[in-house]
C-alpha cells in the first residue's frame, strides 16, 4: 500500500469499487473493522450492558471463536468472568460448534502468522497493512477499540472495571482513526476503587481506599518516536513486575497475536498504576505511581503526545532514530517543564545522527547525558529495569507534578479532546446528585432529618407486623390482642403517612423519573459514588468483630442494634419510598384513606424500571431485618405488567456469612452489581434480574433469573438461642423457600451457620427443597487443594451441637441427624464445589486467578444445566412468586 490516499485492495487484488456487492464509496478502516467484527449495527443504537449480560446457549459452553464476528462476544463473556485470557483473540477454524480450542491446537498454530523482527522484508508492526480478512487474527487492541466505540457509556464502564480487576492496562484516550476526534474516557473509569498501603514520612502507616479518578499520583509516560527495536509495553511490564514474575499488564509483541498489525488502535493511550502493599519484598515504589503508554508514533499522534507531556512528571521516549523531523517536533516542547529521557538502540539506527541531534536537544529540553539510556540486545534486562525504576524513584523523591485522572481530563479538554463525561445527560444527572449530597454533613443526622419514615417508626411497625403474623398461626388467638396490634399498626402507619417526602427524597424521585433512560442510569451511578464519598462509615473494624452480636445479659439480643455501621446508600432513598408506599397501602386496606387520594401508588413502577435496568433492589430491609411485603409485592406486580408474556422466573439465592465471597461469586458468574466487602456493604438482602435471550428461554424453561444475595443477614453466630438466631433462621428459611436454586457459600470446612441448618430442617418438613450447591471458597491461598472426595461428607457434617440445637428447636422427636444425611446432600452428585483463591499474587497488584475464573464458569454451567433439566424444583411465574412471598 503506498500512502494514505491509495485505494483499498483485497488479497486478490480486486478493486473494491469494481465489485458490485460493495458500495462505490470507499469505507474507512474503522468501518471495515466494525464490519469484520459484526459491530456495524451498534453505531447508532449502541451495545448496552444489559445486552451483554443476557443468558444464552453460549453461556453454557466454553466455546472458542471461529470467525471474527465471534470475537467481541467471546471477549465480553471472558471479561465478565474475569478471565485472564480474555485478550486472546485467536480463532479456531473449521471445527464443530461445541469443540474447544485445545482440540485444534495444531490447526490453530497454522493459522497464525508470526512476524520475524530479523526479516527486513517483514511489515513494520506499527504501520497499517492490508485489513484482516475473515481468516486473519485480529489484534486485541483493535478488538478493544472497536468494542468500546460500539458500546454505550455503561457497558464501557463495565468493560474498564473488569479489565482493572484482571490487572490489564486500561484505555484512557480512545482514538478515532476516521475523524481524529479522540475521546478521553473519564466516565468509564469512575467506578474503579483501589486500596493501598499509605506510609506518611512520619507516623504509622495504614491502608487507604480511594477512587483512581480522584487520587493524585506522579505520572510517567512511555512513547515511541519513529521506530524502536525495544518494546515499550514489555519494558513497562518489567518495571511493574516485582521479582522475577512477569505481569503482562500491557499487551505486547511477544504475546499471542501481539505482532498482528494494528488497524484502528494506533493513538490509543493506556493507563495503569502501581500501588504499594506494605510489603518490602513486593513494593517497587513507596507510593502510588501512574504509568501511561501511547500506542503508535508520536509524530502521527501529536495531540496525544502533547497531552502526555502536560500531565506527566517524566516522559520516556523510545527510538532508534532521531531525524530532522523528530528534532523539530521535540524542539517545539522547549517550554515544557516535564523531564525527558531517551531510550536508544543505536546499532539499529544512525548513531552519529542521533548524537548530533541529541546534543542540540540537551539545552532545549534541559536534559543531560544521564537522560539518555542505551539498550541493545546485549544489555542485561534486569539491570536496565532497575535503572528505569531508579530514575522513577529519583523523580518521586524530588518535588514533582501529581495528577488525578480528573486533572488529566481537564488538560484533555484544553487541548480539544472530547471527554465522555461532558454529555448533557451525564452533567444534568451529576448536578442533581450534587443538590442532594451537598446537604449531607453527617450521615446519622441526615437519616434522622431527611429519611424520617425509617429508623424507629419503621422498626416499630415491623415488630408489630411480625407479632400480628405470628397470631395468624396461633390455634386460638385472642381477638382483643389482635385488635390491639391492628390499632397500634394503624397508628404507626398514620404517623408515617402524615409526613411528606423531604426535599432530598423528592429530588431523588425526580432523578429516577426522568423520561431519558440514560439520564436515569447516570443519576443512579452518580448517587452511588456521591454517597460513598460523603457518607463513609465512622467505624472501620476488622470484620470478625462486627459480624456477630453477642446476647445481652438476659440472653436476648437487641434487634435494633446494627451488625455494623451501615453506609448511606441509594437503597436508603428507595427504602424511604417503600415506606411511603407501605404506610399508604396499609391505610387504604383498613379503609382509613380513599384509594383516589393515593399519592405514592406509582412508586413500585419506578422501582421495577430500575430493576429492569440492572440495579440491585433491596428485598429484605437491612435496618429492621424484615421484608416490606406490600412494597415488594407491589414492585413484583409492576414487573409482571412490564414483562408481559416473558414472566417465567427461576429464583437463585446465595447464602453465607459475610466475607465468604458469595457476592463476588455472583458478580463474576453473571456480571451482577451486588456490593462486596465485609464492613461497609449494605446488610439487607438484594435482588437483581437477569434476562434470558428469547431464543434460549424455551430451552432453559424460563425468561428471567432473579438472583438474591443474602448480604449480611446471616451473622454466623455460634449461639443457637435468642431472638437474633430465630430471626436469622426465619430469614434464611424465607430466602431458601423462595428459591429454585440455593448456593451456600462456605469459608471453612465446618462453618455452616446454625441459622441455615435450622432453615434446612424447616424446609424439609414442607417438602420444598431447592437445588442446593455448597461452595467452599479458599479465601487465602490459591495453591491449597480442594477437599478430597472422602472429605466431602465431613464438609457437610456440621458440629454436632449445632445440628442437635437446630433439631431441638424444630422439636424433632428423632433428635440429631447429620446434615449430610438429608436427602439433598448426596456427595456423589456434585453438590459440593471447591473454588480456588480469588487472587493470583498479593493485592493490591494481584490479578484475578485464572483457576478462580474457570471454576466459577463450571459452577455457572452446572447451575444452568440443572435449571434446564428441571432439577431446580418447579419454575414459577411472577404471579406465583408474589403468592409465595405473601405465604412465607
């Protein structure tokens, strides 16, 4: 190909315009790449997060892409599962649909063409070449750029978040090779939060948690000028890797398909960070450090290079040649205060020419000979990496520029780059969030003054309703006591109904009532982050001190006492809406309020729309540990109306003590958004809806899967008596009774909570036995093997005193029976799973373990297979679920 203006030609030499099957207007490389990957249809109506999370037939297969159009979906599914191999775009050709890549390994190798850097006739890996054909592998960076261009803001955000968990370098500036209208991805990074060890010069060190968008750190950029024999990405990976373990954070030429020509991703700027862990053997630098990598030559991507010089403390320029053109480019940076370092391979270039231009640049860029490094094939790599680290360390010790991603976005705007967050809907949603959060000075005071229906009024009403419900099952309940409870409940509900929603709640309702779906979603995300920053919990103790409430002197536990400080979140605003609806509905039912005077009847409809957009909604109130039945059933009724004919449900629940990894497991398995963490997550049980693709719903036997995370409801207390235990057991029975499938998440071989044992015995008497999967999660060491088959019965045989206590509380006449003896616990039927450790390495620089990802996929496949084969008890529609909620 000769220059940028020549006509595109296919491998057979046929001119595109001469083929009647193609339009006469020549398409750009971007359009060709989108067409090749099957993403053209998403240029107007962008691919959404909900689209990517649908359950389909492919969700049950570990399938390999066979054509380029498979690549985006394969990448998304692997990334959702936090699979470290997600960036591998190898295609397996001419195989059966269910065949796996390993079966065609030899054929796969034949399809890949490797570039030999020693071959003078080989194509420059940085230059454009002929576009890939359907049987040519696609460069992973091209796939990433094409997918981001085709995705809406919320799928972009999910992609970047999952990439961060996999410790992949993240896209910071997304190039537009067609219009040169590049996009700075600020919004896409908003959800990334990191924890690292912070050691002040004087004082005691501690862990600090913050958003990567807001925290400031020195930045170091690595760029290429013209041609370089040294790989920037490999060098960056070596700098970031502790010891001799190589982390492939940045994709490079020595990885599979790393040598395939980039078609649309030149101009991409990537970002990654180093975060200290507090361990001397792992901490390369004493503080967080940002690293930036520009793909392509700075001469062709001057705008991106200018941005990097304005935000970086130092820029490392890799090149073999410094010509007059490059000299002029660098001379224009003479006003810059950034430090510049050159990494040369003089044996590949024109040595004398390089030295002549370097001598001219020394006074211009204010550098000296220590800023010029030489790396040739004989250079010791470890020593060279240590030298780069030493340079970075010296810059850190001196006064230097520290920037956040937000600061970078400000600089990008000044240079004319588009910032994704600057769209009107996003900014309107942000303004609304700020009108709410600026009034929050103290979380407790805000809840008391603005969320008035919660706290004591709701707690008292919940207690009265519980007593009233218990009377329904009494043999001969005294009518006088029943009337007294009814009177007290109506008084409490009238008291609640006398209030109007506060200004903050009204603003929140306006935000979720927006006719624009995007603005509504932007608002909810802004609220999550805004509340997280202004309403941090006051108490941050080790989780083991927070999970269990000890009985008070009389043996009873105060049900109003919190398990741990609950952070203010979106669920509190929705909880307030639920209480307005509950109070009004109670008064209408009692004839105290005409139905025509209802003000809050539309609230369940608003909440159901949020559930359909992927927001987890509270099923069991984390404050009172009770279910607002009218609110939940009203919400499900509205959901039934909106889903119309597609309302067949399977309910999947996950139970376990907080800290056993159940929320992370669900998020990894299905791409959900349940809160994770031990001491700052909401306490209530939350539900999230997953859509089954229409083409697969008939085969699977349901249209949606409702996933319930028990959150912090099960405290794991070893006590087998008292109100707290009885409450936990009742809630466990409720969640398991609603479920078709229940996953029990365990952290130790003998930690099945007594409340769950209690629920097992209750449900066995009713005949409702969901499909149970016991998941033993290794929370510490990835290398620890799973339990041997002979250990399985011991795993499901809880301590005898707990089993006896549970049986005694259920008044079992035959006394003790081990849990492993129950009908659903046949150790030979794969009810027991061992999940390896989540992390590969030591956080915060650890990536998710490949073994963890693969084990979660196998568990997911088994769950879906059980649902399809009808082993998950009888599937239900939403109407039946509503009746079951009322009954339970």
